[in-house]
C-alpha cells in the first residue's frame, strides 16, 4: 500500500494523478484537515504534524508515503528522511518517504534526477520562473536552491498566496477564488518587466484553481503540471525499485482525514467532480 499525505484537500491533485496512472498498486490518502492549513505555521509545527501523519499511514500498512504537500516537503522532507526514518526502520524495516519538490524542479529545468550539477546553466530559453506557494514554502528557499543547482542562471520570482488554501478548504465560490488568484498573479507580474516562461503552482491546493491561474497569467507563460511531474518521477522510481508497492489489493483506493468526514467529503467532491468518501484515521 502506498500513502499520500497532505494538510488537507490539496494532495488530492497528486493522489488523483497517481491512482489513475498506477492502478496496479493500492492507495491510501490522508488529509490532516483538523490541522490545516500548514502553510503559515512555524516550521517546527509542520515537521511534528507531518511526522505524526506519516506515522499514521505507516501504522495503517503503507510502506511508502509520498508527501503530497510542498510545505511539508520543503520543511520536513529531508529531516524525516535523515533523522526519523532510520529510527522507524530500525524497529520495522522497509519504510520510505518521498517528497514532491525535486520531481517538480527536475521537470521545470528538464534535468533528470541523477544529474546533480548544472549541465546547461540556461535551458530552453527559460530566464524566469514564477513560483506561487505558501508562506512556509516561499520562506524555505527550497525551490530556488534546487533550481539553482541545475540551472544557476534562472531567476525565480516567488510569491506567497496565504488566502488561497483557506478559501479552497472552505469550498469558496469560483468567483471569489478567481478574484484572489488574479490579485496574486498581478502582484507577481508587477515585479518583472517580461512574462515568466514558466509558472509553478508550488502548493498542491493550487491545481484545484489552475483554471484561474491560466486565465490570469500571460498566454506565453507555461503552467507546470506538478501532479504529472510527480507521476512521471514515480514511474521512474518504480523501475529502479521494483520491490516497492504491489501487494494483494491492487486498485484499492481509500481516503482518510483527521477532520469532519462529511464536510471533507463534500468539499472534495466540489473540486474533483466525483463522489469521494472520507473515513477517520
Ligand atoms: N497543499 C499544501 C502545499 O502543497 C499546503 C497547504 C497548507 O497551507 O496547508 O503546500
């Protein structure tokens, strides 16, 4: 069983891409809705909440957990992998945690995972990348550091969009979402004389309002598809680690939350356009 975790509904954008692409595995989603949003919390809290959530997914039978959350990946990913996982595996071996920022940066810089040094400092005429994310992800500096490792001449223009996650979690009307997105896009564009070549929606909630970003951004700015980038990277990971996943319940897809199961299911359906039933974990 493979687990996908997010603070709330956002990780469903990643989860949907993975469950469709890899039906041969069994899947479990966990949204920590009771504690969302994570994006404006102190880093230490995000690490503690992420560790608790991943531990729940391990207890529920997941061997691999994907942090379907940029905020959790940015502040907790490395720490969990290097400091906490070895302790978990010392008692019950075989657990893994993967983040979603490296696959996203690999896609936007068109640099495969195994290339860790700049090969082409400037690729495909990309001068400027716009990053929209939570305050915690923006403050972490992880995106620009990872991009600079691969393409040091690319400029990253970043903007925290703190209103978006609470609006999405509340199931706000489309007009209100469109207005909030427009304000953020205009604020970022005001900082640059020319349109960015790429825009990264660096919060997994934002693909739920991708249509509003598309409408507000200049037509020449390409929107990076983070769920697709993560699915592509995972396909490559499965090839390198054939021992991961599988199990006897291929195709099983389950949804869990720490929040109100009825309300969480209602909002999920609004965005995914298909009935989703959450249980308690
Ligand atoms: N969806 C999460 C992300 O990708 C964060 C949302 C939140 O603020 O909790 O960053």
